[in-house]
């Protein structure tokens, strides 16, 4: 038996099942004024309270409302119900939930839908009222609402790795002809039985050993004819999609099913599906301002050894580190996660001193639960030479952990003072100095004077009507030292900052641009020090809430793809973002 691993936070599912009752009422008008008499075959969702997109499925037949048994239900049946009710789609099938008192007939049992039917009554079933179910087995659904936080164009993703595989493989699975291996899918419902145990909902899937034998973790070997898979209640409707994918290498994946399919792919070693579903997680990372989803996803990625998903989570948390430190999840992140974030050069913070303060506050919040050697390891990942010189002088008095780690602070302060007071030629003579040492590498610092922002909204219309947008701010300047070492404080360089929206604006700058918009960050005078190299970055801040993209500059230009959402690392609704330009000098 495969034990279900409850490794993924419910926060993700809470995000995916956001209710849209207010919008639905506005879409369909005042229900009290337009409540026509039910007609044969009508369906409704009952017992969801204010959440009109969730409830027990009921169907009208022979003048009475009745329920539907959950036997054989998966997302195909749910899609038909939600489509009949004019929702965009279905998010989940709900088994065993108590939606309130119910009486009357159970009209449908052993229902089988293709998912394309317009009405639930058009699906195959035995006959009206023929059932061996009780009302404890009444099925519920959660429908997708049109004001979901998720981008509707991204709500369904088609995967197709079938290449030369025959379509007949899907027909073989659907028909179950000749199947010789039983997969019994079990999940605990919310109902409690008379003996105090939770009721278990079972769904049988009949498959073929020859197909499953490609994946040894199914253990579909000679002499073994069945396997039991324990899953969460929300995952149960998607197991059929997973098994069918093994036959066809094709699947349509919604965000509501992605975690379940990823977990099943991990459990049974279906690596290609695991990679595909892992990439889809990046679409939902910005959705949770509490950061509980992002942190839970990271822990889940570590456990399932999905390195792509792990890196996506670390990247989002590094880019949005400030938001993370102000979120409810901050004090609950693991030592491992904080340690990995502190190793990254794409960590976005105002400056290194602010970063030190956040780490000190995290350690203080944890109290004695963090051993001194672990504290030492975390603090040693702070890049003390990158701390602004004015903050170094008062560090001994302002640091809450200085007395506990005096030697570490003193050694690193000495290193920082040398960095700020010695010329590069003198630093090179020190055997401990290396430009490859992380301590001498800048992160992405957004405090003045190293960063500036252009908040102009850039849309394709701007590239067609130059005069209409002439007054919008698309240029500014940055005046910064040529290096963040104190000895260069008065040796400054001025940078021109532009957002170029069309070829005319590019021509005015003496440029020919290949696409629009394009960001330009260029020195207005030639840097004189050959040992200093600028690795500047462009940050796209979505709706003032989170960083969705970081790009470098090539020949002082950073192109933003025309269809921006498709080109962004993390999605940004309506492409509403501001441009943050960051100058990053470093020794070479």
C-alpha cells in the first residue's frame, strides 16, 4: 500500500478555490427577481452558503430535486455540471462533505461523462433513481469563477508528448477492455462512521500491466494484480487523468489539479509529467501575499527532489525578499531556506545592512531554538564589505547579536574596512582577497543612489501614437559613485535612463531597436577604472506588489517582449508593472 504523503500546504488549495459569489450575482442579476421554475434536467449547487460556486450537486427530474451519487466521479463530470451552470470550468470534485440536511431521491448513480456534454442528464447512467448509494455519498463540486485570481488564459494547459503514440491507447484505457490490474484509489471523507472512524471513499481504476510496467513503482509485475493508492480528497478526481496520461502522454491540466498530478508523478516516477507540472507552479507563486504557499511549495519541492520547482521558489523568494520578511511566514521559514537565500546574488534588498538586520531579527525571534553555531553560519553569509560604510561605524552598537558573535563581527568588520579604504591594487596583495569571493560580490541593492524607478505604463498603443504619450515620464538620470567602496565616494558617474517605446524614440537616441518597449541604461561618460565592471539589472515590479522579472542589460539595452506576460518569469495581470533600474559595480 502506498501511504499518502501530506507534504503540501492547504494554502495552495485555498488560493485556487477562491470564491467569486459577488461577481456571479452581478453576472446573472438579482436572483430574487429571476428565479424561474426548474425544468427537467436542470442542475444546482446546494448548501455552499454564500459561495455560489460550490455545493452538493442536485438535478431536477419528474418534478423533484434529487442528489447524485459520487460513484465514478472525476473532473469530466464536474466540468459538465459547472458548464451547465455557466461557470468557466470546474476546480474540484468534493466527496463526503456535509452540505446540510438532505432528503428526497438520489436520482443518478454510476454516471459516466466524456466532459463535453452540455447537460448532466446527457451523460451515461443506469436509469433515473436506480442506486445502491446513501446520501452520505452525495457528490459536490467546486466550480471555477470568472473573478478567480488566476489568469483565465492560463487556467488550462495542454501537455502532449504523444509523438508517434496511437490514439487507440486512450480508447483502450477508456474502455477498460482486457484490463488486468486494479488501482483502488482511496481517500478519507469528512463523514465519521458509527465506530468513530472516518468514512473512506473508494474509486476503482482498471488498467493494463503491460502499460504500467514502464514505471516500476506501480509494482505491476507478474503475480500482483492490484494496488491501493491513498490520496487526499481533493486529489482523488485527478487520478484518472494521471493514469490516462501514462497511456497517451497527453493531458489537460488546470491549476486545481497541478499539485495532485505532480505528487502522483513523483510517487510513481513519471519524470516527464513531474517536470511539466513543476513548471506550472511558477504561475501561482505571486498569488499568496502571506508567502505561506511559496514557503510550503519550497519544502514540497525539497521533499520531492524537484530541483526546477525548488529553484523557482528560491528565485521568487529572493526577488521578493523584503515582502517575505514582512509576511506571516517569515518567522516560520526553515534554517535551510534562509541559508540558501543568503547565498544568492540575485537577492533584492535595499542594501546589505538591511539584510543583516533582517537576519538578526529572525535569529532573535527564534530565541534559543537556533544553536549558536547555526547563528554563526547564517551571519557568516552576510557580505560585510557590501554594507554601506556609514553603517559599519555604528554596527557594534546597533547590532543585537554583536556581543554573542563578537569574533565573527570583528573579523568581518576588518575585512569591510579594508575593502572601503584600500585601492584595488592593495587589496589584490592580500591573499584572502579574491574577486570570486561572494563577500565582494554585490547583490541587487535598490536603495539610493543605486536605483531609480520609471512608473510609466507601457502598452502596444504607445508604439503607434507617439504624440499622445509625449508627456509620460520615460526618462531620468542616476548619479552614482563608480564603485561602492568608500574611496570612490566622490568619483561619480552619471547614467542615462530611458524607456523607448517606438522606433522614433530609438532614432532620437541614435539607436535602431528590434522590438518595443526597450529599457536603456547607459553611462553618459566613459568609466576610467579598468578594474570596475558594471553588471546592471532591470527589475519589473508588478502592480507595485512583487517583482515578476529581472533582466540584465546587453549593450546597455534590455528588451521586454511584446507579449510581456508570456515572457515573464512570473505572471503579471494586464502587464501593469514599473521599471526599476539598478546599477551594480564590481571589481574584476
